[in-house]
C-alpha cells in the first residue's frame, strides 16, 4: 500500500473540523433516536421528520464526506487540493448553514430556513469549486475520477433544488412543484451524489485494503457509473417534470442495475483478496451493500406497483439508503481511514526509531464488531417501523442504533488519543506490519 503524506491537504485541521461535526452529530443522534424513530410512521414532508433526515444527511453524511474528500481525494487522485483557503472557508458556511437550516425546519421559521439554505448552498458551491479544481489538475482520469466528477455535478444540481425549497418556504413560489422538487432533490443527493462517490472511492480503497489493485475491472466500474448516475438523473428528471410512472421506473431500475454491478465487483475483490485475515470494515461493507441493494429494489418496486406517495415503502427505502447504505459504509471506511491516517501522522516518523503499534491496536476490534452488529440490527428494525404499529419496535431500533453509535464513538476517541499523542505505545510491533493492517 502506498504511504500517502498525512498532510495531503496542507491543513490537517480542515478535514478534522468536518469529521468532528459528523462525530458530534452521531453522538447527538445516538442519544435521541428513541424520540425520532417513530417519525418513520408519519408523512415524509412532516417538519420533524425533515429535521431528522437533514440532521442525518447534512450533519453526519455530508460533513464526513466533505472532510474525507478534502483529505483523501488528493491522495486518491494524486494531486494537491485546489484552493485550500476556499476549502477552509466552506466549513464556516457549512456549520452556520447546518445549525440555522435545521432550526428553521424544526421550528417553522421560514426566514431562518432561508438563511440556513443559502449558507449551506454557499458551502456546497465552494466545495464543488474546490473539487472541480482538484479534478482538473489530476494526472489521470480513471474510473474513480469520473465517479467523483459525476457525483460533484449531481451535488451542485441537488443542492440548487434544496435552495429553491428553502427559499420557497418564504414566498411559496414552488406551490404544486414542492413535492416533485423535494423528491428530485432527495434522488440527486442520495442517488446522484452519495452513491457514485461511495462506489467510486470504494473501488480504490477496497482494492488498497485487500491488495487487489490489479483485479479492479475498470470497464465494470464505468458501466456501473453510467447506470447509477444515469438512473438517478432519469428518475430525478421524471419526478421533477412529471414524466410518468414508467419513466420513473426506468430510472429506478437503471439505478438498481448499477448498484448490482457495484456489489458484484466488490464481492469479487473480497473473494480474490491477497490478505484473507478478517478485516473490521468487511462486515460494515457487506451490510451497507445489502441495504443499498434493498433500498434500490424497494424504489423500483414502488414505481412498478404504482405505490402512492404516502406508502410506507418510500420511508423504508429512504431509511435504508441513509442509515443502511451511506452511514454504515461511512463507519466501515472510517475504521480503516481514521486509524491509517493517524498511524501515518503519529507513528510514521517513528518507524525504525522506537516501537510502534499496529493499526488495529489504535482501537478495540471486539468493540467495533459488537457495535457494528448492534448498529446493523438497529438499521433492520428501523426499516420495519413504517410497516408496523408495534410500540416496542422503534424503541428496540433506537436502542440498537444508540449502542452501535456509542461503540463507534468510543473507538473514535481511542484513535483521537493516538492522534493527539495521549496514548502510550504498549508493545513493540513490527512497524511495517502495522502500516499495512
């Protein structure tokens, strides 16, 4: 595995600021799931449910993706981050936008919502400009490059629709287009941005983790991108322009086909991996892929069977896409990325000078697996909430998610202690072995 410079962005505090927002949001969610999971039984346009959704998407998924992008894309694309000063500025707009946007939705304050939407959109616009500049200077345009480019394009468009929704709360100019715009916004953000970005980066990271870089099929990855991104755009256009159920079904099926192709390639990479020792991120990856497949299948099934907008199937699919697909994948990859970057920053300079730990010694593997199992159980139970009136079900899902989130947070603190130099080196381990675990 290549040893990337830990300060690839030129400012380690930049990605860490976004990561801290994501981790604090997960801590908040872990404490409040018990009050929010019952919302999955209501309307998807309910103000409280929209608040919960945006805390998950903006506060956790978006913040982590922004931070990870600023740190990892220069490594993955082998080029410096463009406009780091602008990237630092994006955090300030992002945090102000997150707080005011969520407060505006929850409390029904159109002016505050408009301010939050504008600030968030400004942060996204800066991010899009920085990533576009970084892509422009990349020496190679491989499958990952095209995935990032497609995802960034969808993010800009999806965020623009989100801004229209926020501003329309003041004036009401969208009127009857509000729900179609909301549906297109969600489709582009989850299907057009998060999905291609996760799949594109997964090809690179998983092949690095499993030492299978030479086994990645670029043609499969290209077909997958055409299907996932193309399907998301077809579906978003159909929902926004009212092109009908069959065009929406075409987009959903195309998106599903792309996810199937991605899962097939990753299963192949795990099957032929050089290192067959168990890896902590693998259970998270497989559960995330299963949730992604299920969410895409529910989407296609909903259009095939002509389900009404109030059908619980849509809420279950959205939950699996957010908590099951995106958040589970993020947790799994952070268990690799966080310790690796920490090891490079804290112990890389000490190799050959003093004993250094292995990557898995920076956190508790049993706690990670136990927490992952609890989180995965919570995701499954949460997906059943929209279909059931059982009072115990959302409580059980909230308990499992809280336990899973708490386990991840404890391990994040353990890794952070190494980053800050507060953790002692406990045993003399071969340094180069540690770098590749």
